[in-house]
C-alpha cells in the first residue's frame, strides 16, 4: 500500500512539525479538534478510515473494532527531527496499518495487531 493512500488523524498531543511533514509528502492528514474525548477520537478514526497518530498510550490497548488503526509515538517530545525521520521510515514500509498498532521508538518501529474483543 502506498503511503499516499493512508489517511491520518493527528491527535492534539502530536507536534505540528509532523503535520507539516505529512502535508509536504501529499498525505491526507487532519487534526483532532481540541478537547475531543478519546472515545470520540476513536469513532472519528473509524468513520473516516483514518489512522490515529498519538502520544497517548491509552490507544495502544484499544480494540480493532473501536478504531481504524493507531500509530503510537514513543519518541522524545523535544526531538521533532527524529520524529519526522522515523515517521518517514514508517511511510516507506509497505505495511497495511488498518487494524494495527505501529509503535515508533527511537531507532525502531514495531507493528502488531490491535486487540480483538
């Protein structure tokens, strides 16, 4: 799957530099409106078939029936260049992220299936 087919939903806790990077790559990305609760964020992800990008570990335990897909950022918050570099690596991989949890660490990316109910 080409990364241009991905649609992303940026949680409010994600650095804006990532949005700028994705937009430059031609990726369809929107921000979660400020103050929206996690349950509504998950519903929006499902409804619009968007993969949520977040720093919130609560989404790492959500079931695949409740959210479209999750990218969980486990990088230092003050390293925007590291964030962009690692996310660029994720985009070049050919993974289908629907129903999956991609965890981006400093220097590595883990991809697993989201929990099932």
